[in-house]
C-alpha cells in the first residue's frame, strides 16, 4: 500500500475554483483502478493551502493513474491555479498503534 500526500498552494482568488474542480473529479479519482482512498485537507492557518491524501494498492497503480487522461486533464487545470510549486511524497507505513477491540485508529 502506498500513501500519497500532495501539498498544493493556490492563489487565494483561485481557492473556490480548485474546490469546484475537486468536487467534479473526486469520484472519478476514487474509482480509478488501484485507488483505495482519497481525502482533501486544508491547512488550518492558511486556507489557500491544501493537501490530498490518497492510498494506492501499489506503486504501479499510482503510476497508471499519473499516466491517465483523467490525471492529465485534472492536473493541467489544477496547475494553472498554483501560487507555488506543489510538493508530493509517496510513503509506506512503517508502524501503527496496536488497537485493542473497540478502539478507533484515530
């Protein structure tokens, strides 16, 4: 399982444009083969800074998405709204808490 975090800083006046784009494309991304999970986060103190958090079955699934028409179209629209260069990390889980019955993982 690959965890992907992408930090995106938008021009403040383009925040709503990005949110509209995300709403239109999130289900297609979530249903892309190999995508197990997708969330959008916003930085509390800077409302024009967002992060996507996604889970992918494996690196090949993530790469297939990155090569897809869906990604190319979505990313070209997203990049036009940036105020700063995006940052991305692909991560593997190393350790997690041992959960006892009835506990939440949050």
